[in-house]
């Protein structure tokens, strides 16, 4: 799981960018913003707390706006999404978002000069959904394929799933979510995610001192 999430983060670290006046094509957005993110991630003051703070700000400002967390959570919850109350749905989205923020922030600190190759994208003017194919190239290792499933929204293209070596991030979480919900219910899943997020925050604060 950790390796899977790290590959997701390395790939997603290059799919970022602030809102544009004109909607940017998905593959162009990846290419145009890669260097900006790499430069920020490589900055390291040597202070763990300071580095973590900068990376957290990067994730919040650059990465998160490009995700449709509601759609992602809905897909991860599967058939149980419609069974959840509006309050439970809101809580699931919030905790799922927090979990990804935590994962991305921690994994960014392990970034090591990976490069991303973006495949040419064939997209029609009327297309509302596309898949951007990329490869993460690592020194001394085999390339990792990363496919971004994206949908066109009013404020730009948004990621709603990432497929690493044919393994869907959404499907991966769906299995975990389903098991917890079947055994203990939706509130139990919310509590489980909340506990994981809170626990990780406590650990980080202790390590930063």
C-alpha cells in the first residue's frame, strides 16, 4: 500500500497548477507546471517542521484544487454512497481529503529526482472525460505507468481517479471502505479515517520537535 501511494504521489506531484483564465488542456497542464512543483519540493531548509509546513502549503494550494474529491469519495464508497446521509457523505469527503493530504505531504518529502513522460493526448473538442497517460522514470529502475482519469468541470479539468500499473486508486480504496462498512457501518469508516488522520498528525508533531 505504501509503495502504491508513493507512486501516486510522485505522479500527482507533477499534475498541479493554479486556476487559469482559459481552460488548459490536461496534458499541457501537466507539462507546464512540472518544473514549478519540482523546484518547490527540492527546497529543503533542513528543518523538518519548516519543510513539512512548506510542503503542506504546496499540497493545499497546488494539488488539491485539481481533484474532484466528492466524485472520488463517491466512487470509493461505491454502492454505500447512496446509503449514507448527507452529513455522512460530507464527513466521508472531508476525511478522505484529509487522508490524501496527509499521504501527499509525507510522501513529497521522499521525492528523489523522478521524471515524468507525458504521452500525446488525442482529445476531441466535445470530450468531457479523458485519460492522460504518463510514465514515471526512475534512475536505475523500471518506468511506472500512471494514467489520470479526468473530467471537464466548469473551472477546469479535475482528476477523479489515478491508475498505477493498471491498479486504480479509487478501486483500491473501495475494497478497504467496503470491508469496514460491511463489518461496522458507515459511521465506523468515518471514525476509522478520522482516527488515522488524527494519529498521523500527532506523530508528525512529535517527530518535528
